[in-house]
C-alpha cells in the first residue's frame, strides 16, 4: 500500500481529535461503527444501507444522518476487498435535549429511548466547524488519487428514516432496560476524563485542550436535576475535583492546590449563565496545567521541596539562607549548593524574584504605598526593596505602577 504512512498519519490526527475512524469493506460491517446506536434503536436496515453505500471511483462521500451525525466515506485504492475508511460520527450542531425531543417525537420514540439518545450524544464529538477535518481529508485524498482534480466530495443529507424503522417500537422498547448503551457511554466519558487527568498531571495544556471539547460541561446532556444551570455547576464541581487530583498526581503540594481549588469553587457558584460554563472550564484546565508546570516538585529532592514550600508559604518571613538552613536542619553551604544545583539559581535570587512578582501584583491591584508593599513582600528597607525591584524589572515601583 503506497499510502500507508499518509493513512496512518491521517488516522492518528483524526483520532487525536477524538473522532472515530474505521476501515470497512462491503462484507464486514463492524457493530460499533456508529457507536452502537443503530442496533440499540432497531435501525439496522437504515444504517446498513447507509454504511454499505456503493462506492464510486474518485468519489468521497460526506453523509449526514437523520440524527445530525456526520460520516465521511473515503474509498481506499489498491485494496482487494474495496475497503472504505469511515470517519465519524461527529456533529457540527450542538445537540440539545430539545432537538432530540423533536426528533423522537417525529419518529414516535418513547421517553426511555430518548434518554439513551441523550447519553449517546453526550460522547459524540462536536465540531464548531469541520473545516480542519475536511482539509486533512483533501490532503489524504490528494495522495490516494494523485491530484485534487482526480476526486470529488459529495455531500448527502439523509433527512428521513424508512417506514419500517422506529415504527417497530416493540423491538426497541424491549431494550429499554438494557444497560449496554449506558455502560458504553460511561466508559467513553470516564476514558476522556482519565485522559484529561493524565494531561493536566503532566502540565500538557495542548493535550488537555484536545480532550476538552469532548467533555464540555455545557454539552453534557446528562440531567440529574431539573435546573440545567445547577446541573452544569455540579458537573463543574466534579471536574474541579478531578483537576485538583491531577495536580496532586503532578507532584504539586496541596498548599498550592487548595488555594486554586477554593478559588474555582467560589467562581463556579458565581456563574449566572450557561455561556460562562465552558469559558470557566477552559480557564480551569489552563490554570491547573500552569500550576503543575510552575510548582511540580517531582524532579526535586525532598530538602529542596521543603525549602521552596517555606518560601512560597510566607514570602514575608525571614527567608535568608542562614535562617532557612537552620529551619531545615542542614548547613547553609549544603543548602546553598544543592539549591543552585537543582533550581539553577542561588536561593537568595529565587527569593528576590518571588518577592518581585508579589510586588508587581500588589502594585497593579492595590493602592498601597510602596513602603507598605515592600513590607508585604518581606523587605523592611524601602530603598533596598526599590533596588531589588528595579534589578528584575528595569523600573522603579512607581514607574511600574504608572506603566512607564
């Protein structure tokens, strides 16, 4: 297969965006190609026709099924069984309980089935715009068929199901108590949550962002209480706990974790609209990743972890080398040597940089006088404070405050 590397790369990129890919042939149609929805809802006839679409040389199909799910069919040349790569399902539309209710009423589906469809859509990837996916499809097809001119993409929307589909209600209703669909959706959600924890624990924001779209609180259709905003807030509280545990796995001390976690707990309760939900969640993921990158101590010895914790816990304390070494029970020379070796700078410089960062925050967020800010940063001599501040910022405290 001359295009194996390109195909493998394409599949990797698509699946990194949490979109399923499946290679099928006319004789073998995997049961989970549509994540099992056709079998559960007794739609085998309709979906077998959909997935066994007759392939045409140089034609790529983009199919939108009656439940707003998108599938892309890419015929693979030089395969003995006329294999087709199917990308999907994904949706370009935010699927709400209202839109599902409209469809289920249209097809006469029971309320129990409606809940299962909601569970299904809670894990179907949502793309605001599938332009990125189609760009990769074009690039792959250019390799498969030799040039952009050698293939075309046909878009087909299937707006109706056959008369024999949902109207065989008894077959579908017999499955109402079958937990299989719920279990599958829970497994997908927990898998995404575990992947998010892993990404945050390593401080990998880019990886966390890729996972984020698949567990957006506002897109979650799982309803535990009638109030949708309260429902989303409860989900956010759970996610805050998950992110807190992720930071702990990333070797961040609970002193830092507790502060940021408490702050987000207050922010969650202050949310007034659904529009704020995803924005805050994204900010939470970003903040926890930065926390891990800034405060993870997994590469430091226990002694240096304790030294950093003392410094960060109270920047106003006596943080001289002599006092810290006495507090930690080691000699000043040993602490100094080990600190510089592991942190990359002398202890005094590390302390002064942290005090400068604290001073910058206070200068921009308060009306405190420079002398008061110096004291809040652990420096009693305002002249010495000004000297240290200018060393690391190039400006005096007053110049920094005025933005000069």
